[in-house]
């Protein structure tokens, strides 16, 4: 088990060795976002802005215009919220290759408290034209996503977690921006999850299988652009979609899927995530229980969805 932020830090160092255009910008949280190794190895390509996210994002746009490949990293709640206008006007509007890295996403930041829990970034980022939004499920996927983002023709928002999560992919697995990965095929219901909700969804699918219920699990690591073919296939095959995200349901991953499904192949869909409330301070496991994001909750919602389908 490792945090996805570790995968980012490792990829950043490797990218720095083979691509001189890589520059890293930090807003006072260098070690927390795992940019410290890059800073130590390439100090001339590392820039610290203190607690000044808007300046960091504006400078990242300037670096991109000069042909560099910038990674601007801080906590997700600050990267997406405090600097949204700079991201919109200086980066998304210009369609620049700037990689905005939001670490410590979701409620599982835990004891850092509600003000440091990023629960709205999917919405804030996916509404911007040109913006790509990626939420890796584990260390290896975060590493590959970082490498892919470096050469993506446009801006990328990469959401990372502080907590350690199980390895669900391997170093040799393929990763393609915009192409979801089907972990399990199913016939009764499809669970679509992102980030660290993927491993909880797989655990739920295992338990459902023991009860005779066939649940597919899709790892939707790229929330925008959406992998329409995979979602459409799942909707046609199971007729029931359960989305699971560590994020507000309003405007998040589930909303994107619900809109697409309703326009192309309407089936039963349920959105599981944060329901119109802020986070709380507490241990990760306790918060997941309090916000209804455990495997037990996923199982309950999946069963209710199947029951509706059969009625």
C-alpha cells in the first residue's frame, strides 16, 4: 500500500531526469505533495511560491508559454478554489499544457479538518473547457497518470490522496488518458468508481458475488474526457449503474455519467458520494462510515438498485 501522491513524486523525479522542460512549482507544501525529491535533484527547475496559489498558477501559465512543462502542486482545495480564475483565464482559455496537482483530496485527509478537505474540485475543473481531470486509483496509476499528463496537449487536473491505498494495478499495466479500465465484468449492476473508492468497490463486488450477485466494477480514472464507449456498454449490459466517488455528487463524476446516460441510453442510476455537506475532522475510517462511503454502503445501494430494476 502507498499513497497516490507517492506515485506522483516518483514519476516527477523520473520525468525530470529525461525531460529538461519539466519545471515544478509549489505553494508551501513541497514535502506534503512529494515534490521534495525533485527539488533536491533539480533546484534550478523548482520554484516555491509560499502560500500564494494564484501567483503559482499564473507563473505556471508563463512557463508553459515559454515551452516548459509545468507541474503546479499544492492541496487540492487550494489549487482548485483559490486560483480558479487564474486557471480559467490564463490556462484553460489558452489551452496550455499546465499540470495542476491537487493532493490531499477527499474526506480521508481526516484530521486536517473540513477546510482542508477538497470535495468540489471535480466540479470546478470539469466545467472548464479544455480541462482534463484525472483521479488515479493507486500508486502505479498515479505514476503513469503523471507521465501521461506531462505530454497531454492541454491542461490537466490531477487529484491525489494522502492516505495509503492498496495496489490495484501493476507497473506493467497500460494507462491511457480518457480510457477507463474494467476491473470486473458484471450482469446485474455496474459500479463505476474513481480514486480510492475503487478498492472499496472491488471489495463490495467480491461480497456481492458470494451472495450470487454479479457486479461489474469500472475504474474511471479519467473523469473528463469521459470514456463514453465503456460507460455505454456497461449501461446496456447491466441496466443499472452505481457511481461511487469521494466528492460532492453535484457536478462530480456521477453527474457526468448521469448526464451522458440520460442522453444516450437511459437506465437506472444512483450517485453515491458526499451529499451537499462539508467534511468533518476525524480519522479516515470513521469519516468514510459517517459519509456512507464504505463497502457495506456500496453493497446496500447496489442491492437496492437491482431491486428497482427487477420491480
